[in-house]
């Protein structure tokens, strides 16, 4: 049998096929994704779940003239493959390759950048209103998962779009999962809709019958639409949530029946105004291990596509732990000693290792869904009542709750401890996921303390210090592994705002925060071995409050200073040092190393450190340059 996928370079090629050929395209797409992801890992399970939907969308709609806005983009691999990127898909998430998420700079078929959740309905509403204003006759589709629908922006968009009468189709991809299992009242509501079999059977029969009558020229669908609304009221305590907001609701529909999806999408295009199509899919569809282990297979490492066995991880006793696991295990230790300690995360329980506390103390850890603003203010409410919440949010997602950090926590000086996982450059997830701006935006907030641990032992000690210091705290730490095999030391209080010298030197001092200090020390050791030049290295630990006393000693002892941080230079740690040195009338040279004033693409962390100029070799070169200029 001829391979159809080999001849599809754009959706125009797909639309030349007969509808009877679409199941074969779906099978080939699914096999292609499995084959590629087994060798080059990425977001796997969600993309397997949307194969039929993607084929149906590009077959039924005239893309790119019609717009498809994907929410998050975990589910968009089939979309990328069908829109001209099949031959380069092996470069997915690699440096200079295609991005793991939709990005308009990469393809005209990517209508909107999609790395953070819950944005698709807002963006699509804006596009629909723009089309109306310009008189463009194009269709606008937003594809959003049930996990992303828990985000506050999605509710705001639904409320506005329903009232705006914008010509918009929202496809609710309901697979009962985000990365971990979904939570909350909306999740239960969708289950109720899906499981009301009596209503769904009656609705399907009513709609099919009305379609047949319409084909005969009888305009009866409006009557049956009203009848369907009555059926909803009969079988549910309240009317349909989405119809209450002004949307025409269709579904639930089998999201793996490409014929039904295609026919439904073609029919819905004929209906003006805001519409919601509710489809049911299975995350990991077509690959049994991914169907059975949906969290583990959300973004798996390399695996054998025939057996489903993942490439074995190194023995835990032979490598340092991940920072996230140090957080999770340390939090459990603290919680065992103090019943006031609570854990909060917005849908990243496994990703940040909050699941360790959840498993041991399920009544003390809370996954609030994809709702960062709620996570922060709920933590503030707990703190107001005397609890001690550890609110763990990836750095890139903390950006979404900035107002709540200021208004609900910092102004009231509440004892909320923000643990910012994935701070700094994160690697293959790329531009939307790098946690590079948290130092500047947190540093600007009064009453805020910011600690950046050098290693996992210092992370434990900072968590213990934050627990014992009743004020707003930020602890930021990177994606990846630490430095030590033996890291479970007794926790100690660290003096807030006090750094340390970790390598003595002369003429030149390097000031660092975070694990990049380990790289700086190795670079200084290397230069000493090669040239005899001794460079001092300081682990400053705290961005706020800065150790001014230590900085005064540095200013009086060294004629040249280098600052290094895994974050943006503008407004970051180096800027804080410059501000302090200015008050000391320091006349020496200051060089800041970190991320320049630009967005950073995807690649491995080491590749990106080199690209931004603060990997080992770059630090060595900067040391040598500064010594030559002395």
C-alpha cells in the first residue's frame, strides 16, 4: 500500500485525498510520531491523542487562511508534520531545529505562539473580531484541552466571546488529563456531560433526524436546537454551562473517529457565532504503554517503539539527585515536623515532585490545576491563617501570577515561600519555558527575600531558613541534577543576606548566584592551573537582600569584578551589584555575564549556556581577558 504521508507537504495535499483515505493518513501519522519520538524525545502522549482531530481540521478547513490556534502546543506534532515540517521533524526541540511548540516565526500555519496554557480562546476571539472588522470571511478555531480550560484566562475568554457573538469555534479536547490527572469542579462537570448516556443518545438522534429533514429543504434545525436545550435542562440540574455563556454546544463526539469529526467540522462551519465542539480523546492513543501510563508518557525519554521499554536511567546511587526531588523530599521532612506546612502547585505535581508530599500526606498538598493566580492567593489565604505554604511554580509560569505576588502576599508581608523550579535556561522546551526573568521582577517587589542556592545542600538549607523566617520568600533553582551524591545533610539556618567566598584570589573577583557558581569555580581553578593567576569566586547566595558588607570588602580588594547569573542581565543580579557598587564609588571594571536582552531559542542547556556566553569556556575566556586588561 502506498504511503500517503510521504506525499503530503501541505494541507492542500491532504485535501486532495478522498475522505475514505483519512484513516490511513492517521495511522501513518501516529506511526511517524512514535518512530520519531522514540529516538528524539518530546511531548508524546498529547500529540498521539490529537491525530484524528488534526487531520480532520486541516481537511475540513482552508488553512492557513482559516486560523487554528493551539493551546499549549503539547498536542500539535501532527499539525507540524502536515504543514511542511515532516522532513525536518527529526530536528524537533534541537538547537537550530524546529520548535516543540507552535510559533508563527516558523510557519504561516502556526497562527499564534503556544507554550503557556489557557490562551487560545482569547487569541482566537481577537482574531475572529479582527476578521469581522476587516470583512474577512475566514474561520477561526481554538483547540483547548480540558486541563488548560481550568486556567482563569480561558474562563474570561469564554465569558467575553459568548457575549461578543464572534464567529468562533472552540474545540474542547477532553482527555481527562493535563500532565497529571485533572482536578476541580469543571473536571467533574465534563464527566457528568459525558456520562449522561440517555441525554447523549437522544441528542444524537435528534440532530441526525433534523439534518435529514434539512437536506429535504425543511428548516427545522432551530426548532430541534431549542428541543436539545430542553433535553439538557431535563437531564442536568442546570442548563449546559457553555450555552449559558452564549455558545452553541455540540458533543461529546468521539475524537478518534476521523469520519465523524470531519463531517461535524464541515457542518459546524455553516453556523455563525460562538460554538463549542466537545470531543473525547485518549492521551497516548495507539501506543499501549502511553495509554496506560499517561503521566509518565507525557514527555518520555528515548524508548523502544516495539516493546515500549524506556532507555534505563542511571542508578540513583551513581548520580546526584534532581533539584526538584531534593525539594520534594526536603518538603516532606519539614512537613513531618510541623503540621502547619502545606504544599501547593498549579498542575505540576509530578514535574516539581510535590507528588512526594501528596503521596505521604494527601491532606497537606494541593494541586489546584492550571491556575497560577489562584495558587498564589490561596497560599496567601493559608498564610494569613497561620499556615506555612510552600507554593511551587515553574519560573516561567510564575510570570502569570505577578499581581497576586505583589498584592496578596508582599504588601501583607505574608509567610509564603515561593519555590521557583526550572529557573534559568531549561533546554529543549525553549523560548516560552525558559525561567529567565524572575530575578528582575521579584527583585523589584518590597518585602521580598530572594535566595539562589549554589547546590542541592544549600537548597535544603534555604528551604529550612525560609520556613523559619516569617516573611515572603523566593527560592529559585534550575532544571536538572545537583552536585552531590550525599546530599541529605542535617538542615541548617543560613544568615539571610550573607554570602561566602568559595575561592580566594587577587585582582579579579567573580560574584555568582546559583549553580553557575560551580562552573565559575571550575573555570577559576583551570585558569590557575594553566597560568598561575588566582581568581576569587564568591557565592553571594542572596539577590535580595544583597550582602553589602561582603561587597564592600570585594570593592576594596579587587580592581575588576565579573558577575554571572543564569538569568537576564537587564535588571538582574549583576544590576543589583552595580547599583550597590555605585553607592560605594567603585572605580574598577565590572563585567556582567548572563542572558542578553533577547529571547533564547531551544537546545540543550549546555548549548544555550554557550550561546549566551556563560558556559565554562566563555567564563575562562572572560577571566583571561580581564587579567590581560589589568
